[in-house]
């Protein structure tokens, strides 16, 4: 009778097929998926959300594979953590199709019930994630995974949505990807909590390390978008070197992730990031909701007429927008 | 607004390393607007079923040239059923002797495609099978 309720119970109990089906419903923006997310929301907020971003071919999937392996097989004395992986690949803007190939690098993780891998197509979103990634991550959090690793679309300079979603953001670079001018540009390097130079056996690694360190010495801005209380120490992003294909540098990387987690907890930044993430999500949802309400309330002919007036240069696009969004009686009863 | 996409897993079980056919199909399905999860070479039936479950796919395409299809394909079908995914459409491509086709179809395979099959045929068949399944 109450399908959502059964779905929610099974997901919280850790059942895999209901979880897989829920993720599809959330991705497809289906009403029953969104209703299930409403009921799952009280179960969220426990998982450590780790973002992994960087240019195409820098080795994001291979590193995600290695990080997950390390979390599943910790040094003695530490508990293994369950890991969900969300890997986003681009959707073709022409056909709407996608080839999602991140699993190819993650075959070491097969057969482990403490691992769940889900590939997602970006479906037209431009910030490096899919529109539904937030919901998918919430569902995995509610399903009880200790860590959710989110791998973005191969990112250039401005795909920074991941920093709003994750508690800890890793930016992966490969040697020889640009000089110190690239390193002081705004964008992707600003969002790094941890900078990783993968393929550290390739030539040019020293100058890449130098450029990134020099950038950090000029000051690092993560505190600008993630405010911490005054007096708390600033987090200086470490610059680490790895060779993912040979499992080199992975222990140091996991150690840095754990240090960042401890930092977030001791400074109160964990809650600050949580709040700022929820605020962003809320604002986006309000925009979508307002847009849908507006479309439902404005007669299409009125939009066409207004557009015609713009085309004939009678009014400007700004005037037209004002006209179309002017408080309409049916939108504001009373 | 609901946006439904057909999700297909393309898998390459067994020990042969020839994945050109698998890549051609993956590309054709992508161009037909589907989301294709590509898993790479040398997948075991267990890995294929696990990926099909986690990705909640509508269809699984198995590319096989090694001659081990009479062992590997029924195993994948059994595992899918055991996981509650009996509704998933399974198709097989590769070098499959004609005599083996009826028993694969009997085991639950939707279609078997030999060399030279036009990719448009595969796209049509999958689309039809998935739409039928959605109506059940």
C-alpha cells in the first residue's frame, strides 16, 4: 500500500536492489523517488562525503579505486569503512546518450559487499556533477555507507560544484598541465582541501609541485567560501604525490583525508559546510519550484506575445522579463 | 519532470581480449541516446551481475568471442535471477555457432547477434524489449 515506506525501510536496512531502484527513481526525478528521499532525509548526515575532481585523464577513477581499497583494508587497529562511489561522466549534448566507463578502473573492488559503485551521466548539467547527484548521495548516506566518494566529470577550470557538496575535496592534477600562471587563476585549485599530483613518475612532477606550493604560499582561499570561527587555525591544503596504478602514496593520501576530517570536527567546519550545502540545495530547489510555478501560471500565448515585442525591438529583454514575472493576480491570491 | 533513460551494461566476460565489438555497440547505443555502462575486459559472471544490480540496468549486453558462451551466459542469467533482476533484457553478441542459439534463447537470452548485424537492429530490439518490460 505504502510503496515509499517499504522502499525506505529496505534502503535503511541496507538492501541493495531497492537501493539501486531508488537511485534510478531519484536520477529520473520520479515523484516516488523524491517522496522516498523526504522520508530518508532524517537518516542522512552521517557519511563523510569526499569529492574527487580534476582534468580528464589525470587518474581520478584509479585513485578512487585505490582510496576505496585502502578504506576497506585499513592498517591493523583501524576499522574498515564501507564505501559508496558515485562516478559522473558526461552526457552527449547532441544525442542525450553517454558511455560511463569509470568502472573499468575499479575492478579491484568487485565482490566486496562493503562497496557500492554507481555510474551517473551528467544529463546536461555543467558544474561537473549531475542535477540528481545531491539526491543520490543523500540516498547512499541514508543507506549507511561510512564514506561516499563522488568522482566528477573530467573537469577543466570552472567545474566547482563538488566543493559545495563534499566535506573534503581532492583536486587531482597530473604533471606538465601548465605553469605557475595556471596555478594562480581562479577556479578549480581554489576548492582543493587536498591537492594530489598523480602520475608522479612522469616527467615534470617537480615543477608542478613547485607551482602548486607557490600558489599556496600566496594564500589559500578555502576559508572564503567555507568560513570558520575566528581564532581557529586555517587548513593549509597539503600537496601530495601518488602513482595510483602502483598504489604509491595512497597511505599518505588517506592519512591526509583523516587529518582533514579531524580538522573539520575540531573547528566546527563540518557543521558550517553542512549548513552551507543545505542552503545551496534549498536555494536551487526554490528556483526550480518558482520556475515551475511561474510556467504553470503564465499563459504560453502571453509569453509568445511578449517575445514578439522583443523581436520587433518594442521592448528590451529586461523589460520583457519584468513584464512576465510581474506579480500576477493568480500567483498571489489575496 | 520525469526523464527516463535506458541504461545498458556492456560486459566482456571470459579471457579473450577483443573488445572492439563491445566498443562499437557501446558507441551505437550511446548515439541512440542510451546510458551505457562499460565495464572493460575479463569480467566474471559474478562481476557482471553485481554491476547490473548496482547500476539498476534495463539490459545487459554480453560480448563473447572465446567459445565459452554455453557456460558463461547461463551463469549470468542465473545470477541475475538470484538477485531479483529477472526482468533485465540480456542479449549476446560475438561468434556463436548457430546450433547453440536455440539453447541460449531457451535459457532466457533475448537475442543473439553475429558478425555483420547492423547496430540499428540492436538499438531497435533493446528499445522495444525495454518498453515492453516497462509495461508489465
